C-alpha cells in the first residue's frame, strides 16, 4: 500500500508581509484622507467667516469715512450747539523759548 501525503501549501513569508503592508497602507490612506476632509471642511468654514468679517470691516470703514467727513463733523457740531468762529484764531509760535509758565515745549 502506498501512502500519499497531502502537502500543505506554504505561502512564502514575503507574500504574507506584502499582504500585511497592503492592508496597512489602505487603512492609513483612509485615515489620512478622512482627516484631510475634516480639515478641508474646517478651512471652508473659516473662509466663510473671513469673508463675512471682510464685509463687516468694509461696511465699518465706509461708515467711519462718512462720519469723519468735515461736512458731517460741522453738521454734528451745529446740532450740538457750537457756532461758527467769527473771531481771529491765534496760534502759538513753537520757536519761542520755554518760559516759567509752560514747563514743556511742543
């Protein structure tokens, strides 16, 4: 009687290592692409907030320019009760040496 032994097919160690490396690379790609997608959505939200803030800054700059115009300032001064200056305006000469009455010179 002849005994026939079944031989197990042994996979080479290199194939096993390649298979493990393949699955590790697939899982790492999934992880990094997911984290990149999350960062992209955060970046998109931050960009929307930046656009809104830029619009707000532009609106405030326009409002500031309107309120600080000389016409607006004069109108507000008249509304508060100030009157036009009818007298001469005197100015100080900065070249005058410091006297006892003024401790600092401009």
